[in-house]
């Protein structure tokens, strides 16, 4: 994507809606991510055990078990049978993410997202374009390899190098070597591939996207006819390739993003000055007026090149 002489991403939304409304979902995500981390950390740090365990398996308030489905599947492939509570926990997690969207884990829970979002923000601020050409399908190949290795070796080898687990353990016991892995993820996203880790490599996100195929909560486009082609939504979306068809009505696409790769991060809602986007259930497709064919023009009045 290239936009000539364009105002900073989200500036129109701030001017139209105010700073708070133009960052509402981003703020709520940060509260969620940091709040979940603190719920785990106040136990070992202060002796207040709200949650025991980690993102792979946890026990909340001594009542609620939660199990990561990806870890659970790897465990089964190693020919080990998890405890009964793990079965209960995985059922709860799958049911929850079918409701709110599988990859909402990536945007609302995963602590590595804080790192990759920082890299994406710096990349925009420094106007770092280009980068390596890496297929987004790579993450699914890595996902398959993780499962094959678990079955072949009888070990959950992925957890030895999983940045999500390493960062979480590092906050508990001292960051150590995890700094190297997290720094590598940050630099990879900043200089090599835009949204490289989360959108191209991470098998955890790939697994949750499979769960999200049937998820209920979706991003809708009830006012897509009001789009002024500013392209701010494309600039902030970590999976921007899924926006074009619902936004432009390509091949009769409905005004709702049904692609399971959507993280439900809400940034497209935040940065849109025309309120084109909103959250809604997948079963209710918003009605819009037909879209006329118009030239793609950035909000500053300069012609923009639409992303492919």
C-alpha cells in the first residue's frame, strides 16, 4: 500500500470523533492484556492467588479451569492423557472463543501482541515500507510441523521456543533468554515483514483461527457506502487482505468480515472517521445501499494505490 501526502493514520478519526473514541478498542485491548498478565503475576509477586498456572493451563479462583486447546492437542498426540480438569478447561476455552472469535486470543490475551503492535506502530512512524515476501500460509505449515513433532517425539517441543510461553515464564521467573526471542520477534516485525510474527509465522494464532471459523462475533460494515477510501483501516489491520472484499463488495461479498483470520482487534472501528465498521453477530448481515464504482482517493485528496 502506498498513499501520497496522507495525514497520519487515524488523524481523521480523532478530528471527527475525539481521541478517546478513536482509540476505544485499543485501550480496552490493553486493559485486557495487562489485566490478564497482572491476574497471573499478583500471586507469585504478592501472594494474592487470583489465577494459578499460566496461559497453557490455569485455575482461576480455585474454581475455573482453562486449558489452551493447542497445547491440549499436542499433549494427546504425545500419547499422554490429560487430567479430567484439562478436558473441562479446553471445552470452556473453545466455547468462549467460538463466541468472541478464535483469533481474538491474539489481540486481547496474548502478551506478545504488545511487542508486535509496538513494532507495527514504529514501522508506520518511521515509514518503513517493503520487506520480505512471506506467505501467510506459512503459519499453518508451522502448525502442522508442531503437531507432527509432538506425535513423532512424544514431547511438546514447541513449548521450548514458543515466544508466548517464554515471555509469560520470563515475567514469573526472570526474563533470561526470553529477551533474545522477544527481541528477535520485535526486530523481525519492524524490519523484515509487516506483522511478520502474528500474521505469518505464529502457529498459536493459526490454531485459534481454525477455532474461529465458526465464531459468532464479527466485524460488520453497516456503513460501507460511506467509505472515503482513506485506507486507514488497511494501515492498522494486521490481516488487511481480508478487508477489501467486504468493504468494496467484490464479487457480491456481504458487508461483514467472515474470514477466521480476523483478530477482532477493533482497530478498523477506531480509525474510521466514517464509522464504516462495527461489531455484530455473524447471523445478522447489515443492509447497505449498492456501492457505486468510484476512484480510490485518500482523505487528503491525493490519489491512493489500493492494496492488493
